[in-house]
């Protein structure tokens, strides 16, 4: 898929920037304040992240109430997952389902050999076969790209900065040697906030990258676009209490289910014949069309783990 190298380059540049940021802060502050325990922050952060990395999948599994499906229960899903995994060159992930009626899918796993792909009950009657396959291709691409490990790595920076900021804040409570502790803590908290924005930026890149991966695995871009379009409408029409039940795991989903209602008006630009899906012709027309994204949506995107859906579908059109 055209433009994928740009996603990879952007990802590596952001990761380099994040590690350069934390190295600069620790080097400068450590030099002037004579801090000797910086390594402790790294060790503590790495321990917390190791627990998150090792047990994160189990936490998602329990919180979402995942039940694994046998091939006899869902032969069509197993077949699609197996075909996509073979195309990606990875072992077939385990296939599961959760009872939420909010239509979506998600993947988790520590490595390519420990992949899990799950769908919600609500997605099964909403998407056609090719749309569902495109969604599964997106999730398998997350596994193939080792996104769990990458997310854990980039999450280390904000965590280290947070521990450092808190430590500096308390160290400034007394004594002339640490009279700059409070100022350093404020600086570290600002760096923490900036690094969190960069982590969200990396997460949005991973979503674009997984979209591109789905197409590379042979799924049709218009089918993925149509699926994404339907998922937004499905989440927007779901009961609010069901959305609240899954909000803690929404970063794993294909779209930000909490923000779905705000995206509907913008997505109305896409479905020209109002049939509830995106056709190949409609996606092609979008390629040469300028889309309008309001200021509120742009701000919301900065604070979201997922790209703005209109931008995301536009990218599928531009690169198809």
C-alpha cells in the first residue's frame, strides 16, 4: 500500500524524539542537582511495564468477558483468521468473542505466537463477510506489527517522567541543595504531558499502519472503509451504559467508541447514496475530494488513541 513507509518513518522519528526528550531531561537535571537515583526510576518503570505487558492481555480478557470460540461454533471466522494469518506469515491467533452488543473487534498478545483476535457479538450481524474479513485483517496486522510490545516500550517514557516529577516535587520541600526541586518537578510534569501526547500520536500511527496492513493482506480498502463507517454508527446508536462498560478497553478497538456520536455528521459526507455503506465508487470519489474536519474534531483527535475517522477513511482512499 502506497505511503506505508511514511508511517514507519513517522513512528521511528517519534520514538527517537521521546527517548531523546527523557535523556535530555535526566542529563541536564541530574547534572545540576546531583541526582544519583535516576536509574531507580527506570527500574521501577520497567517493572510496572513488565507487569502490564505480561498480564495486560489477561486483564483485557477478563474485563471484556472473552469466551473462546471453537471451529464448530464459528467456522467462517476461524477460516478468515487462518487465511489472514497465513498471508501474514504468523501462527493462527486464538479466536474469541465477548457478549457486548457494541459492534467492534480487538486483538491482544505478547508476541506473534501469542495472538488473540476477538469480536463482539454486536459486530456479527452488522458487517458483510468481506467487511468482517477486512476488520480481522486490521487486528491481525496489529499482532503482526508487534503493537503490544511497541506500545509498552513507548509507554515507558511518560511513566519514567511521572516518577521523576513526583520525586523532584517532594525533594524540593526542604534544604538549600534542593531549592530548585519544585521548578524541576513542574518542568518534568510538562514533559510528562508532552510525552503522553506523543504516546497517543504513536497509537494513532499504529491504527493507520494496521489499516494499511489489512489491505496488504488482500482485504479491499472500500470494505474496510465501509466497516469502519458502520462501526461508528453502531457505537453511536448503542446504549450509553454498554459504552461505559467497555470504555476501559476502548484503546484496543478499531475506533473510539466514546466519540462515535460526534463523528456521524462528518461521516455523512461519504455515503453519497445513503445506503449505510461505502462502495468502491464512493471511496474512489473521496480520493479527489476535500473533506471538512471541524476544529472540535481536530482537538479531540489530539487526545485520542484513534485517528479521526474521516481522516482515516480519506487515507484509505488516497492510498488505494
